[in-house]
């Protein structure tokens, strides 16, 4: 039985809630359907920059007042930007839901874009920090290698060139284009009354002038999957930081459940093949894992390895061997069941968090994804068989489809090691 309730306001905003009677707090999120994939190259990073600036003052609260109000409530206030959405969210005791919604609503709907230059410097420092963290930076490089010039291949954080020059007028125009009623979802979970929350959101809209709904924005799909790419950045690091990856499945693809199980078996847990073979048995790496991303029309699957020069070629060879073994249909005894139970267990544990429940609702609605009940999710995970997992490994992780990215002292050494995993890509460099 579904425990969530949804209402669409006349103004266009959608409100979705899930009441949890056993908790005394609530998590509320404003979800906006805009992210880095909606930016042109000339505006790369503007969505993330606006997220920062929402905290710098609104029509009714300055930056210090926003911080003081949430501190006084004992609450938490944060935000995030992804490739397809932006979210501002807060977790507060139930007695402070109205205040939290009032402040966050004003931040999202009526930002002043004050302290532009000081926050510009903060974001530039964030970009610089990212450049100095190769284990994070290599994920941006693999995105670029997989998606090429498409906006999905650009870093969410943006570029120093754009952030250094973007004007207040450009920010206001962008905010006005995307922070529209039909593009906003208010989601909440915990000690929350749906009708009361709807009334509060209606009050926010009325205070802003009662904006009309407008039309839901249609995002252009990724029409053609780019050819596999190769990226390398020379840096005097002690380790090589390497990702190999390819396009994956979308968030609406039924195979996403098999993809999650493949991820768990390959490198998504402590008992996974790559963790055991590369780290535990051979001590070749401290950090090795697989990862998944799902978007409206495509996705990404990949593997990260951070290791010293002497181990790189062998670590990549082991990775290729494990992928090929799974693709050939060779799951080990208990491997599928353990991965299924792992995913179900993590899912059920996460549902004890009001933040996770709010995220599930808000993210699904703002991305126009079906909200599946927990029972349905468990059933979908249980229904995945070995053939589906192995077939997906053969399709998605075919060596001919793989892109690669690396950061380290020598490109020649990187390419030589890469030959053990993706010979065609290494030879094409």
C-alpha cells in the first residue's frame, strides 16, 4: 500500500509527502528540474553556481539570518546540483516545519544574488580543490570520454572561465527560465501533514504574486551515443587514477535492476570481485570499485582503480578478466543471491531515514520516474536471474564499447597498461 500523497497546485508546483508517524522530525526538499546537462558550454556550471547563491540572501532573509534560523531550530540545511536536477533540502524538528518551508521557499523562489563576487571566489576555490583531487577529477574525465561534447560529459561544477565571467543578469535570466512552477517539486517525509504543507506552499506562491503554471519543460534527449573516447591528464601523482566505462541504462529501463546487481557483483561491495581480487588477495589498490549513473535517456557504468605504476597493468588485466568471466555467464555459487540481498538490505535500511524517503519521492517526481513501492522494488530485484546479469555485462562492458580516462605521471605508461583491458582503444590513441 502506498503511503505517499501527491497534489498539483493551480500554480503548477507539485507537492508530494509521506507521513511517518513514528518520527518527530521532517525532511523537506525543493526539487528543480535543471542541472548541468541543461547548460550550453558557454554557461557550464551556472546551475551549480545558482545553488550556491540561493544561500546568500532572498527577498526576506539575508545570508546570516538563513544560517541563524536553521541553527536556532537545530536543523540541517543543504543543497546539491546534479546533471538533471537541483535540490535544496532541510531536516528539522516537526515544530519547525512551517519556518523551514518559509525560509527555503524564499531562498528558492526569490533569491537576490547578493555577494556575487565573494561566492564566485568560493566556487573558484571549489573548482581548484577538485583539480587537486585526482580520484574525483578522473570521474569528470571519464564522463567526457564516454559522452564526448554532449553536456552529460561536462563536470557539474562548471569551469573557472565561465564562473569568473558570468553576470548577475545572466544568473537572473537563467533562474527565471528554469525555476518555474511546472519545474518545481516540493517533497517531504516524516512528521508531516500533507494538507497543511500544501497550504503553506500555496501561501509561498501567493506571496510571490501567484505565478501561473506555464508548460513543463521538455529536455532534448541524447539522440546518438558517441564513440568510445580516451582522456588523460598528466599530473605528478604517486598513484595512477584510472576509470574505464561506457554508456549504461536509463532510469526507466527495466534492466536497471540487473545493472544494480551487476554493479554489486563486480565492484560495488566489500565481497565484490574487484575488491577481493585486486585489493584483498593481491594488495594492488586501496580504492577499487564500480559505479552506476542513470539519466532520463541513458546512463553510465564504470570502474575506478587507484594504484601505483607497477600495479596498473596487472590491475587493469584482472578487471578485464573479471568482466569477461561474468559476460561469459560464469556467476559463482551464491553470488547472485548475495548481491540481491545486499541491494535489498541497503534499500530497506535507507528507508529508515526521512531524508532518503524524501529524496526517493522528490527525485522520482522531478525526473518523471515511476515511484515503485518497496514491495515492488524487492520483487523486481528478486526477479533478476543470472542470464540477465551476465547478458548485461556482455552488452554494456564489451571491450569495444569501453572508454577510458586516467590521471598520472606518464601517458605512455597509462596507454601501455590500458592495452590489457581495452586494446582497441589503447591502439587508437
